[in-house]
């Protein structure tokens, strides 16, 4: 048992716990990496790739109880090994259960998906399908080293579908947030593939345009736009109704490896090996904010090479005001969109990925040794102005905001030009 707590008031994020993976003496370092962590949309489960083909599914409420009865804001930080959490798999009927899933190959991507019955499939002959996904069903998609995608039932750990079409590693997976069970996979074979799980997992479309590996993709909150990034300096935006390229965003000086939309869809954060996170207006294609991880900012030539500040992952908090980033300088940073310097920092060794919990109160980060670390998000109360802005921007793109007959200062605020 070991514990420590970092105080937000001192500029350091508050550590609340970690999930550890026991290492055998013969265990090789290669293959243990935790490339992805994910929270279920309803907050019921947390999943992470422990390395060596294994994905662990843990009820999130149970995880918080293990860290401390008071939850993230008053929790006693703990280390929790895989043996410790496996002992508690017997729970009363009706409660979420833990699962360890052997995916058969190294796991690179994870994504949760849940079905909305009233959201129809794009397939006409839906009555002929083997699977009828109900509203109470929760799925987990895993992207593997051999190019396959396996779809699992979260509640019982059973394999439902095995999708085969990629010719290289499936690096990332993302479900459309609208409950349609449309899945997008990003692969090292330079393509994105769109799958309809309500149509027995049939592939709908192949999106081509990347000249190199595709690292990450993310849907906008309304599922109409997909962002994809990869081994290149461009950020791709796709129209998911027409399956066509909308535009490329140019501004990074090195590979772009992670992306995520804000909860209202008005902002897009991208992380790059050029030491920066850029916050964009996806509607206008303009840069709104640069979050630098190296001071002074490196020249484009230096940023395009090995600079010891590669940003590995970026995550948008569900309050729409905070961003987290993981970098090669062994730090996790919490940013506010209203400032250009971090609000809080914390140490992490060999961090690879991060994600906020569904309610935004906790950040989870995965590392190369297969473990997961958790921090409490910075506590702050959103202003009424910001809440109104988010409500408006969920239904109104930037072009419509700029056409409103309102004072220019308010128009700029609503357009996030005044952050």
C-alpha cells in the first residue's frame, strides 16, 4: 500500500488512486502498454487495456469505493492490484460485474457503445439481423494488433462480432454518440472504416485521405462530423452524412496523435508531437488557442523532430472548460480554455493516454506498464454565461452565431473568440 495526495491549491492535481498490473519475472516489457482507457457513456464501467491481450472491465462505482468512500474530492488514494479487484467479482444480481477479456492479440483501441432502439439502422432489411441491440445493452469494441475489431457484451463478457477488413493495426475506435451504434476505426493501413453494428457489423464506408498511419478519430457531439489525425501535420474533418472530406486544418508542425471535441461541439482540441495542443473552431477552421508544453515555443524545425515534449494524448472535460494533456516530460497537465498556462500538474511515468470520467470529476491516464492513474479534476463552478454559451452552441454553428444581431463583444464570446 502506498499513497500520496497533491493539492490543487498548490498548483498540483490531486491524486486519488491507481490500478496496477502484477508483473511476472519473465514478463517482457513489450506488449504491456496501456494504449487506451475508456469510460462507459452512462458512467457504469471503466475499461483499460492491461497489455498482453487482456482488457479489464470494472464497475466505476466500485472503483471509486476502493479508492475511498468519499469519492474523488475527498478520497484516500490507494493502489489497487489486479488480484484485489478480481476477488470482488461476486456481486448481488442486478449490479455491474467485473470481467477480464482475453482479446487474442495486443489491444490498441477501446470504445464503449450503447444502443438507442428508436435510432434506426441505415440497412433496410433490419429484420433479418442476428442481433437485436436493446437499450439496456452496453458494448465494448476492441481494436487489435492483427487488424481485427472484436465487439463484446459488457455485461457478460461474451464475444458478439468479429470485424475483419483492416490490413494493419487498429489504432483507435470511436462510436457515434447518437446511439446509432455506428463505429469508426482508425488504422495503420492509412484508412478509416465505418461500421454499422445494427447491420450485423457490416462495413458502410472506407474513408481515404491520410497518407500515413491514422492514430485517432473523434465524433462531434451530434455525430455529424468526424475528426481524424495521424502521422502527418494535418487535421481531417469529415461529413458523416455524405462520407466526404469537409476540410483539412493546418497548423501543427509534427504528427498529430490525438483529438477530441468539446461537449457542445464548438471547439476541437488536437495534440501533436510538436509540443502543442491547439484548440480550433471546427466550423471556421481557425485556431483559437495554443497550449504550449515547452517554453519558449520551439521553432517549426525543432518542433518537427525529437524534442522531449511530445504530447501523447488530449481529453476535453465534460464541463467544456477544461482540457487534460499527457506528454513525454512525464507530466499530466490540466488546462483551462480561459488561460494559456496549466491550472494544475501531476507527475506520471511514461503516460500514453487519458480520458475524463463521464461526469468530468476524474481523469484516468494509462501508462506503458499497463497501469492506470487517477486524479481529481480541478474544482470550479462554471459561470452562467458559459452554461448559456454551451447550450446555444450545441444547436448553433459559428456561422449562425456571427450572423446574430447582437453586440460584437457578445458575438465574440459566443464564438469562443474571447476565451
